[in-house]
C-alpha cells in the first residue's frame, strides 16, 4: 500500500474544497434565481388579480374529476358569494345560484367541454341573496392531458349594466324610428348625420339627400334673421333653444314646425352634436289664423255693445266707489275685508269674525292741559292735524284705525311686526312734526303707545236703524292699560310679552324688559317690554351699552335685593343719566 504524503493529501483536500465551493455557489445562484422567479410569479399573480378587479373580470377553474370549482375573488362577487367562505361551492352548489332556466344550457356546455373538448361562450343569470338576478357572460377553454380533458379554465364578466344600456338604446331607437315628429342629429358644424323616417315623410327629402347637408336646406327665407341669431347664441351657451319656424318642403310647400334643439355633450362637457325634435304645427297655425280672423270679426261686432256696457259699468262703478269711499271714512275697508264683505252695502247687523290681531293704543300726553288755551275750533284743528300725520303711517304698515277716541287712536294689525314698525315710524314722524309745531309757536307734544296681541271679535253692533263696527275683546282693554303704563315709566312705546312672542324678527328691534306687573282687571301678571328704536341714535347706543346692567338690576329688584339693584341702576344712570326707567327703579329701591 502506497501512502500519500502530506503534500498530496493537502492537494486533494484543496481540490475537493474548491469543487464544493463551486457547487455551493451554483446552488446559491440557483436558489437566488428561484426566489426571483417566485417573486416575479407572485407579482404577476397580484397584477393579474388587480387587472381582474379593474376590468371586473372573474376567473374560475373546474376540475371534472372532483367536480370542484375554484373561483377568483372577482368571480365570487359576480356570482354573489363570499370569497372567504371555505370550502368554495361545488358544481351542484353553484348550480343553485344559477337561474333555473339557464341550468340545462350550462350543464350541456360543461358536458361538451369535458367530453368533447369544445370551448363555449354563453350568457346566464345568477341569483343574488336579495332575489335579484344579474347578466353574466361566461367563457370556458378545455385543457388536455393527451386526449383527455383534465380541467376547464374560464372567465366571467358581469354585463348587467351593458344589457340594461343596450335595452335602453333599443327602446330609444324604437321610439325615434316610430316617432311621428321629425328628429335629426347634426354635428357641431351643422351637418346632418341622422334623420328618422318621419323626417322624410314630412319634408319629402330622403335620408340620402340630407345626410351631410345643413338644415338650412329647409329654410323658407321667411323667418326673421334675429330668430337664427338667438338660436345659435343659445346653443353656443350650451342651452336648449325652442321656437316656431316656417320651413319649406322639397315640393316647395310651406309648413310650420315647433322646433326644440338640444346640445349633446361628452363627459368633459364639450358639445359634440345637436339633436333637433320637430312637430308639424301647420294645421294648428292655420286654425289659429282662422280663429284670429273670426275673433277679429267678433270683436268688431261687439265693439258698440262693449262701449255701452262699459259706460254703464263705469257709471255704476263710480257710484259704488264714491259710496264706498264715503263709508270708508267711517268703516275701514280692511274691516270689511275681515268680515268677508266687498262693500258696505253687504254688511248686516250681527256680522262678526274672530281673529288674533295686535291692538295699538296711542294717546297724547297731557292733552287736557294743552287744550285749555284753545278754542273748540282750534282743538279740532289741532287734533285733526296730528291725526293726519299718524293715519297714513298706520295704513302704510298694513293696519287700520278702528276708532278715534278724542286724541287717542285705536288701530288693529294682522301682524305684530307691522304694529311695532308702525309705532316706531309714528314716533319718528312725531319728532319731525314737533319741529313744525315749535316753528308755528306751539309746544311739542308727547305720545304713548301700547301694544298687545290676542284674540278678539270684530263685528257690528247696534239696532236696525243705527249700527257700528266695533271690536270686543279683553285684549283691547289690556292694550289700553299698557298705553297707560307709558306714563308711569315715562317711555313712549311699550308692548306685552304676547306681542313680543308673535314677532317674526324680534332681533331686528331694540327691546328691553321693563317690568312684570299686575294690571287692573287681570289675574295674571303681564311682562312689559320697551321698544326704543325711535330714540335718538345717542340714546339707543347708551341703552344698548347698559342693557346687561339694567337687566341685572331688574333681576335684583324682583328678588327684593334692593341694595344690589340700587348699585346696578346707579351704574346705568352713571353711563346714561337720561334713562328715566332706571331712575324710577332707583327711586323705588331707595324708598
């Protein structure tokens, strides 16, 4: 036996190590390439699934030996099952999801594909859990091992929307073809691309004669140029134009059409075509012309009768108008309207109606003193001049004067806001009127206005020979009591909480609570508000500035905390020394 030297052993080991290293590198390279291929395969599968989702295309694989079907996620959505359910439905389970009438067709195609290797493409319907059905396009391709089909690979596509769209298009096409009116379509250059059969019947032109031409070939030349100018301006704005046109048929005969032209826009909103629908209205226009001729003759024959009737009506109307105007000075027309009467002649004793209205009471402060130095005639002249300033304002704001009580006014308003605005306007007019009085040597006057809203009865009372329109309600007495409170609080305009609650725009006014008082004749206390919009701008600003402190003082006062109430009202008077209401409350607290 020959022994190897150490050098020979080392050489053999080194050679073997080199071989193993090379084999190891080759294995690592193969492993890396395998991982790369696996990664590419997974990425391709992911892209394939994403592509299916984007295309809403499902895929499936049928094993004829196990009768099992593998479904892609998108295919599960199409047939209405959960892709996470395990195991996936078998062939028999799947057939339960197919419309009963489609099962024989599907089974026959599967049989031919498996036994004869015949590919197929069919449309079937799948039933969803809610009982509805979809339209599905299915394709299948057999795969062989030798002469034997080992599996079927297929795709499916939900074509429900496409079928619905096709059905709608078929309906639309049928409607257009069967329409008795003319329909044609042009491109944006005005060239005709389509006409329906009615177009040829009405115009006499065949579709071959008009396709590619402009609809101007129908123009009779008798339409005003302005019509087409407006037509194109309307269409260029992307709007629908409609109107009547006098056109000419192929045989030269004139005919009338009612035309409606609509722009057709693409997804980007750009106009691509125009659709015109037209109705032959020649007979209608002829009938209208004949009717107009007959009407003209009839009008001519009736002129004399109309003139005579008008003269008689004018005489009667003038007499009735004069009568009503005369009575309106005593009975307002609004009063008649509320009773449902058009004329004073219709009013009967006992006519009445119940309404919820706002009552306005106003009175001149200290008029008895003012009138002492006047003669009876001067008294009447003075009162009438003042009332002449106030009456138009009440009428302007939708109210009417129920009665004058000396220098006092009682007026009614259907809306509380109108009553408040009228009161503010009256006070502002009074400020202007006082300037005229002073220029004439008279002292300025002050008025108080009270407002209350509530139910009342309007009607007529009296006897057969003498009756009067009047208002009966507790609300009237309460409005009068509130007007009297303006003298106590030395403020021109007060209203009750009932009126405040009926305001539609209470935030538009300058309002503050004045007191909660028990008025004579009323068992419940009444909250009274001051409206100070008619004050001078400086006074309004000061009252708004002290509004919060004034309210605090009022709260302290009604809680019998007179010390803190005094402090609050003193703070109000420090800022606004002319606040008479705060001064009254301060005096009450000190007493």
